[in-house]
């Protein structure tokens, strides 16, 4: 994501839509389609469609958190990944 766009997004209010957009940007369309997210008190709760997607997100959690924080600011402290 271009730095200028990330800067504008960081300054915007933290809404569910902003978090969802940042999630899609951070993980790509396939993972985004197989998951739902909700941010609360620094914890991004990720619900994966199945165990395979859960493992994929867990394996990439550090990189995902870094990408999210580049867009959202330092608001995601940890990911809590569960499955449906």
C-alpha cells in the first residue's frame, strides 16, 4: 500500500469498515473471504472458516499484525484466531 494512503487511513476514525479494509489489504482476497474480523481492546479476533485457514493465519500472524499496524497505527497488539 502506498505510504500516502496508509497515512490518510491512520488519521481516519477507527471503524469496523476501516479494520475490515485493512484486513483485506493485509491478507489478500482469499484469506479475507475465508475469515471475519473484529477489533476490541488491541485484540483482533479472527474467525476462520476451517482449521486450514486458521493455521494459515496463525503462521502469518506476525506479518499480518505488522501490515495492519502500518495502516491502522499501532492498535493491533495480538491476534486471537479461532474457527467456525
